[in-house]
């Protein structure tokens, strides 16, 4: 499944890399693309291993406000 996430609070490339690294730590993540200027992330993942809510919770846990688009 491919899902978009709105991510608020990213101000630099380091922030975007931090979000990407955190998402990639989860099981079942196939591809992650973080768009700093758009404040958005697109994640391709295996729904049998991880849910969109779990991905959003992981990003929120590292300090960025996240909603599922």
C-alpha cells in the first residue's frame, strides 16, 4: 500500500532525514520519500506488517505533528 502523510515541523534536510530514518526502522516499509518543502511524506509499505497509524505514531514520537492524508 502507498500512503501520504502530512508532516509539520520539519525545517531542514536533517529533519527530513530523521523522519525517513524513523519510518524505515519499522517492519514492512518498502519505500519512503519525504518532501521537506511540501511538508509531506509518501510511504509504500506492507499492510500485513505495519499500519498507516503506526507509521504516523512513529513520526509523532520523534516530535513532528503527523496526519494521514
